[in-house]
C-alpha cells in the first residue's frame, strides 16, 4: 500500500488490446487503473 502523495513505482501492464503500456510513457497525464481482483477466479 502506498501512502497518499507517494510517487508510484514504474510498471508495465497490457491494455485492453494486449499492447504494453508503461507508466513512464504517461508521465504528466492522469492515469487511472481499473481491475477486477476476482475476475476469472472461482468463488
């Protein structure tokens, strides 16, 4: 868990089309991460 105001660590994630997106490429823009932690899991 990051404390409020902490700079996020660098990461790369695939977008909805499978293209890798790096946080560094979005520097200076607002970034929203949305995921479903229980998606594709039983229960």
